C-alpha cells in the first residue's frame, strides 16, 4: 500500500520513524536574540566557554534534507517552490555559521556582545545576523542592540531554525516577516540579576527600516516601530509552566503610484478592490499594522511532557495585487510600469502540540497554521474577474505532523508531513484544492 500522493512504501516510512524517534530530555527552545544569562546553569556553562576561548564562541549547523511533493512544480512555503518538472529533491535548506564575542566586566557581568552569522547553501551565501549589544548600568537591566537582527515580534518568528520542531515557520510568518531580520535599533528591558517577578519580564522596543532582507537598501523615509512584552516561563504548579506575550508592529510603505486599491463593494455588492486615484496622494504613508498575542504551556505528568503553543496575528498589510508579501520597494511589471499598492486586512494563527512519551527521548508533534490575507472576502462571496482579486487573496490552512530525534547532542533527524489546503473559489487556478502537500526528511548536524 502506498501513502496517497507518494511513491514511498508505508512500511519503509514506519521503519524510518521507529528508527529515528528520540529527542533530548532537557532540550529547550533557543531564540534568535538569546543572551548569556549567568544566573542559570546554561549561562554559567557558556560563560566558561567564552572565557576559555578568549570570549569568542563559534557555533553552527547544516540541514540537508529530502522532500517529496504531491505534484511536480508544487508551489509553497516548505523550503520554496519545486521546479516545473520535479516533485522530489535533495537540498541544503540551511547552513549557518555564527561567531559570538562577549566582553565581561570585573564581576563577570556581560557588557558587550557582537554577533555575526551567515547562511550558506547551494543557492548562495547571505548574511543573517550582524549586530552588537551593549548592557547599561551595573545591574544590566537594559541593553541596546543595533545592526541586522531578528524583529521582536511574536514567538515563532524568534524561535531559532535550529531548535524549531516543525521544519519551517508558518506561511504567514514567511510572507509578512520574510527572513525574520531587519536593520534597526532596539532598546530592551531584561533584568539579568533581578529577583522575584521582574526576572520573568522582557520588553523590547525598536525602530527598523521595514523591508528587512527583501531588498538591498531602504527605499523610503518610513520606518517600522516594533514592540513586544513577554513573560518568561513561570511555574504555576509542580508540573505546569506558562509563558506568553503581546506584540505590535506599526509601520508604513510609501505610496509609489497615484492609485491605491482598498477593499470595498462593487455596485452589485460583491467584495472588490476599489481604486482610489489622486495624484496628490503619491508619497503618502500606506499602513502596515500587525498585532500579535502568543501563549505557551508546558505540562509534565506521568505520561511524559506535553507542550501547547498558540499564536494569533491580525492587522493591515500593504503589498500588491498579486502578492501580500511585504515589498522591498516600488514594484514594476514586465512593461516597466509600476503596479499600484493594494491594502488588505489579514488574520492568521499557529497552533502546536508537542509530546514527549514518558521519560523516553521521543517527541511527536502536530501543528496547524492558517493565513487569510484578505478577511473581507470569502470563497462563497468571490466576485468576477473585474473585482481585482487574485491568488494573493486566497486563504490557506496547513496541518503538519511528524517526529524529532536527537541522535546525539550534535545530530537530530526530523520527519514531517504537511497537508496544505486552500480556499476553493470561482477564480481560475483555485477552483479546486492545489496539489501541494509535502513530506520532509531532514538531518541536522550542529556544533
């Protein structure tokens, strides 16, 4: 018997799963902007490593993987689109090398940190992190970060690709926060040596260019203000810990044409993009406003360790007619004419359940994510071609499930299958569900 849509025999897959399921007992999520916390055992260990090697630490990982899609040329967000005549591929998803330098004062308190990280794959080499951080005052309650670093928004965005359980971030994360990083400055409140409730609080506030790594340079004078407040894991009872946070991004994009399209209703009442064309509005600020909330719960019980994560985003995004991805600047067509900006209200969510069986080192996971780029139109109310709607307005939902095995402290294996569903509309190309399910088998080597 074959798994639907795949030429891989079920017995082989079952054998692979049994062989590979294992994860470290004390594995913990690491975040892109984690700092050295010398009040914790892991921080003390890192401190000793820094000192032993003259305050310099080198780390990295690579992620070779094999993928099979349910159709040739499948389009999606599980590592990028497949080529036109291919439904399977080997690829090097990520190859990261990171250099950290930390300077400590006479009391072994961190005062300055410098980080450089790049990503190298068969597709090229790119910078991922290039930033410096300075801790203020003798108690190191505040720190200032400048350079190219992760945007302080939400939980999934800041969870490192090397520690994340699912192979990729959700569709919404990849579209609205492509590559997760941006150039800017950030002030953070995160007491390093506080006692009581303050030790569990972290607040970030920063100003960023806005387009992130989607473009080589800033293209307008508008900046993004991003802030978030987080509660680090707090023990409620003997076996339960909770954490969570709230985020806000208030930014904008320059209106690069006289016309801008916003959702409204046509004369027949069908939801449509209505074009507002006034030359005097060229150069105005078009909105990018994101709001996010997230929560995490860990429950240790006699059957193992179970973790629940939930996150919800909503807001307004300015992009183009054919995509809701944040543009790097003015977007031109094949004729050289600029496309008019399109403003949409969006909503999306992530849900993840992880379970470690008993005291074993086995972890299984199920993840659901959805992204509705245009909440003002639904499949049942989809208008004719003149409504201005496109594939960029179609809602997607993805259900993923799989396992993670840490073969050694420096090697883990992931097997993950994703069922991707899109709205069925009256628009050509989206009258049926697309064949874009993907199976990912990944090995990660880390040092």
